[in-house]
C-alpha cells in the first residue's frame, strides 16, 4: 500500500493540480455539475487534502484539481462546472502543506486514496476500478484515506 501511495504522490505532485482539461475529454460538454469528494480517516488535522480528478485518457496525468482543509479528520474536495462524463479521483494528505507527496528513502510519509476506495496494490489502481459516472448536477463520492 505504501508503494502505491508513493506512486500516487509522484504522479499528483507532477500534476498541475489546479489545471483543467478540455471539454472534448468528457461525454457531454454541454451539461455540467459539481463533483463532491468526501475523504475521512486522516491521522491528523495538520496540512491539507490534495485531490485530482481525471478522465480515462488522462488517468493520473493532468486533470482537475482541488485542495481542502482537514476538519475533524475529514476533508471535502469540490470540483465545480465539470462536464458530465466518466472520471476517477486520486487524493493524498499533504501533511506539511508543501504541495508535494513526501517520502523518506522511497517510503511514503503521507497517505492517499482513490474514488470507489479502489485498492492500490503494487501500484495505483486501474481507471476501471476507480471510475465513476458524473451525470447529474451534483455527484457525491466518499473515500477512506489510509
């Protein structure tokens, strides 16, 4: 699991977290809504949650990004004005607010999770395991960070 989180972190830290992607990557560029991603299980309230949402074509590459405060060991990332389509989300706990996924000799010191609580075993999960359909004004998802 820690190796997987390392891979996630490296990908997310290389991603322009606040960047967007073109509407042509979604199923429907006319209809848009908000994706709400609730994360629970943080081991502390220090730092922030960093989240990125991707299409299949750009899975763990460049996507929509958001950050959120951790309150009562929970955080919520919101992605607004998102074209309807199929997406996957990756998130991690940026404990020291440096906007990077930290490791110590290659071992992650910050935890992460994916949409659908997709398991990360020897690397990040496939898009197929993390994907969800955004097709209404508000899509709400939950994840347990670990």
